[in-house]
């Protein structure tokens, strides 16, 4: 427990200490955010705000792990996964900046890069970390074993792809208001810090705790009005840590509950797109998706949306932890 607390403290202090200098670095090089003109008009003032702030979060995380983490395969595999998805996000952020537009990599290309990341993580997790090819469904005492053959490995690899790609993209969609993704990610990862500790996955607990510290440090600069945005670099890194924690603790089926806000954000985009296409591009369910923009365009103040969504995410995280404790802990 002391290592978890120390890791969080180190990550927080390093992120806060480096944050201001990194913001100046981004400003001098004009690495600013481009805002969609069709989005909420209140966002136009945010144009030019430095982005790629997720880099300083990763610096805080890495510093904490240098101090407290053990250099074993589980830690290195998690870092490889997080570093890989964050690298995809960094490349995406750079595409937006260099091409001076709000859209970066195409969804197809980004999914291809994430797939390659999952393949590497899958090999390491199965061969060296000891992750088993089973899916535990809490509440109904179901334990789906995927066989050791080629088919079983392929099915489990597809499952891991869905977990990692789904989580990273859902967090990415949530990152649309000052502090929203950072706060919601911190709440989710705090829950996984506790679960990892109870599962005696101490290396995972240290990484989750350190990421929580880095996110709190990042909120120092990302709280409304934000001085810096995390960009895809940060949001994909948060999703990577969440996905890794779920995989190592065998709570993949609880992840949609613990990260319930991210699921709602992703579903709002899927529903909006499906209705729009099926109606011949004439109808929409929400004023704008993801759903936080719907409330923003309905007249809610940004801070009110963020705080209420944090409360909602806290409820989801608490519900997920209760389900874990009563149905999976000591099972």
C-alpha cells in the first residue's frame, strides 16, 4: 500500500512540476488545438489552447514507476501497452497540428495501429505474464474457458482487441470538456487500484495508483478554463491503463460498469450515427454527440456538466466495485 501511495505522490508532483514548463514549450511552438466550427460556439475561444498534454502525464507516470515499480514482465507489458496506444495518440495529435485541422488519423488507420498493439500485448500477456484464456462473468458464476488451441487463442485475441480498442476509443470520445476525461479516468483507475490490490496484483495497483496521481496533477492545469488539453496522447493512455488493469485482474466484464460514463459517451456516438444514416442523414437523437455536447448545447454550463458527469462516474465505479467484492473477491 505504501508503494501505491508513494507512486501516486511522485506522479502528482512530477506532473505538476513539469506541467507549466511543458505548456510554455507547447505555446512557443504553437502546438494548439483546432476546434470544429460546427461544434458548440463556446468552444471557439479554446482554439489555440496547447494540446498533447498527455505527454506530461506519461512523464509523471514513468517517474513514479522508476521510483517504486518492480522491473518485471507484468510491469513492462503494461508499460508497453500504454506506451503503444499513447504513441498512436501522439501520432494522431501530431497529424492534427501539422495539417492544422481538428481531425487526425482516419478511424480505419487508427484501428489498424491499435490492432498491431494488441497482438504484441496478447503474446506477452499469454506467454510471459500468465494471463489465462478465460472470461469471468460476475453474478451468474460463469467462467468461459477458451481452449488452448489456435481457435481459442484467436478468440481470446479478438476479445482483448475489443477490450483495449473499445476502452481507449471510449475514453477518447469523453475527452471533450475541460477536466472531464481526466477526472472520470481518475475515478475509474482509483477503483482499479483497489481491485488490483485485493487481487494481489501489486504491480498493476502501483501503475493504476501512479496514473491516478498523474491525472490529479494534470487536472491542476486542465481544470476549467483549461491551460492545456491532454489530446489523444493522454486519453488513449488512460484507456490503455484501464484495459490492462481489467485484463490482469480478470474483470473485463466489469469494465463497462466501472467505466460506465465512457460507455455512455461511446453509445451516444454510435446511436447518433446509426439514426443519422438510417434516416437518410435527416434525423439525430442528440443535438450533438458525444452526449456531453448535447447538454452543452442545451444550455448547461461546462463546469456543471463536468461535475455531474464525475458524480455519475463515481456511482458507476462504486457499483462496479460492489459487484466485484460480492461476486468475484475470494471466489
